[in-house]
C-alpha cells in the first residue's frame, strides 16, 4: 500500500525528469556519427563520451535536476485523506520516509541506466567499439553524485511542505553553491576542462577524479549532504500532524 500510494505521485515526476535527460543523451549519442573525423570521430567512442558527457562541467549534471524533480513529491507530507489514513495505521513515520527515499532512488537509478543505455546505443549506430564496464562505472558515479540530492530535497520538502517550493529552493541553492556545472559542447572540446574542487559534491561524477583512487573529499561531502537532508526530513516528519 505504501508503494502504491507513493507511485501514484512519483510516476508523473519520473516522466518529467526523464524527458530532458534522455533528450540530451540522444543528442550526444547521435552527434558522434554526424561529426567529421577531424572533429570528433578521430577519438574512440568512449573518449568522446568522456569529453562530451562525463567531464565536468558537462550535461551529466542534468541528473541533479532529475533527482530534485523525482524526490519533490507531494505525497510525503501533504495533509490529504491517504496520508491521514496511512499515519493512523501501525506504520512508522520513519518507514514512510524511507519508502519515499527508496522509491525515489530506484526511479533515479532506472533513469540513469536508461540514459546511459541510450549513450551505448550510439556506439552501435556509429559502428564504434565501446567498453561496457567503464561506462557502467561512470554511470554509477553519476548516480552516486545525484543520489545525495534526493536526501537534500526530502529534507527541504519536509521543512516547507510544498513540492514546487521545495524543488525551487534546492535548485536555487545548488545553482548558488555550484555554479557553471552544466555545459554541452558539440563538437568535442579539447583540451579538457579543469578539474572541480576535490571537495565539490559533484566531482565524484567526473571519471578523472577516480584516476588516482577514490575522491574521498568529494565522497564525504556528497554523503554528508544526503544524510543531513534525511535527518532533517526524519525530524520534521516525526513532528508532523496531518
């Protein structure tokens, strides 16, 4: 019943989050085959994806917006009949919050998988070889970076209770704290852009950050953001009365 109640609201947000990200992935995938060899196709397809999608600033940052849209759900604390009924049952509020977080993360993971499958399909279309394991590792890094913003969004949503306001505040905060993260350069750009700060929460999504081991600073900030948002949401939902 918990999943059904959450999914009724979540499915439309997943669709809204998927359209721009999948459109960007399709554009990048199609651009490899359409570029003259001297501009892009002189590179391997994996190198092309690094330069156009994974290196930051880059279009993979669109998953931050997707995470916010997916997590900013009206069913978490809105005082309607379903919520009043659910909270009257022997269902803990912590379980209600964790169900929202888990389903949001699952939806985000599915979106990351589908978007990178579109990128992989571009290799088939262009007839170019592509190593799947490195692409999967990069996809997981993007998912890790985006997942923290699910927790942040749930925390802000529990605080303000209005989904549109919560999503707007999180996106404005992210734009202020991490400006110039999104950039789409076609044809491929060389030389590569400079690395982000080792403490930037989105740096974990850049494959260059993992070349000499795990980016511990960025990982710590990313995990701290997600946990802080979840703790705030847990505190607020325990005090909530529908």
